[in-house]
């Protein structure tokens, strides 16, 4: 395995560069998935039937907590990758752990929000609007959940094996995934919640 020391460690081998390129292709498929979910939501948003609308359901405090948790986690994962490129293993692990804690906080608030919706009579079967909303938010939440497990395993690998071309490549790919989830959240924040509150 030939290592190019002029590049960051995560890009230092041909295999690593191909894995990063392959992951960008995977993210293209993820964009198609979420584009489909958003399109479905936009078509069904008016189909509230006798159920509540977004204006009745969406609350500013939970929305703000979720947004702060997730956008801050995007910043901390960036700090983690920067620390990784500087060869600072403890700082990398620390920033990754903070990122995962913030992701867990986001997920906790989202679960609380779903429970509140159900208490208000808003379930996935109540209306077309709510089925599309729960599907969109649930798919994003499932991606965050997967990210929490994935990130945990990466932290364990870096702790055990150190900063190698393999572990740094995995960490970098994970950071791309996490940033993608943050971008999707910005669209959810803007076009689902803010639009729904108006």
C-alpha cells in the first residue's frame, strides 16, 4: 500500500481516495431519497383531513433545541476532523464524543416531539399530511440514530488503533455523512417547520 505523505492521512492511499469518491456517490443516492420524501410531503401537506396542521403542532422551543444541537454538532465534527489532520488523537476523540452527545440530544428532543404529537391525536394514520411528516422526520431521525452507532464504533477504533490511514478515512467519511444530515435538517427546518408555522 503506497502512502502519499503530501496529502492528508484520510486521502493518503488510492484505496482511501476511492472510498471517499464512492461515499460521495452514495450521498447522491441519499439526496434522491430525501428529495422524494420532500416531494411527497409537499404534495400531501394540505391533506390534513380532520387532524391538526403544522401550525397547531410545531413548537418553537423544540425546534430551536433540535436545530442548536444538530448545527453545533456539525461544528464539533469539523473541529474533530481538523484535530485529526493535526495528528491530535485525544482532541479528535473528544470532539467526536461531543458530536455524538449533541446528536443524542437532538434525537431525544425529536422523540419527545413525536410523543407530544401522539398525545395531541396526531399519529401517522391521522392524515396524509401527518403520514408524510412522520415518514420524512422519521427517516432523518433513523439516519441520525445510525450515525450515533457508526460514530461510536469509529471512536473505539481510533482509541484502539490510533490515527492510521484506515481509521482517519473512516472518520472523514463519517464526517461527510454527519454534515449531510445537518444540510437535510436545514431544509426540514426551513421548508417543513418554518413554512408550517406560517
